C-alpha cells in the first residue's frame, strides 16, 4: 500500500473532521478540507507529485483555508471573558 493512495487521504480528512467536532477550533476543519482536496486530486489523477510535495501543498492549502474560515466566521464577540476586577477587591 502506498501513502499516495487517495482513499488514505480521504479517510484522514474524515478523521480530522471528527476531531474538529470534538474540539471546535476551526484549525482541524481547515486541515481536513485541505487533506480532502488533496485526496480527491490524487484519486482523480491530477496530482502526480511526490508524497513530500503533497504534504507541503496540503500544509499551504490548509493555512489558506484556515485564514478564509477565520475571515468568513470571524471571532465571536463575548468569546473571551476579560475580568477587570477581582472578587476580593474592596469596592464601595
């Protein structure tokens, strides 16, 4: 079996999507989409390069997809609570 089998990449994409469901941080979704795209490209025969270059292209593609998701979804307001006072502070 070869690591350049498109089905391995698609299964890896599904596993990364599962990790995204368990840990929703948008990072795993971008990587899963990039890995899925590379798997499809390998499966249909468009990508004929080496495994190392496939990893490089997948990494760059996942960064671009993550930036796109970050721009599209944005940071939700109220996502982080900033405490300005402490419970032990004496306030009149």
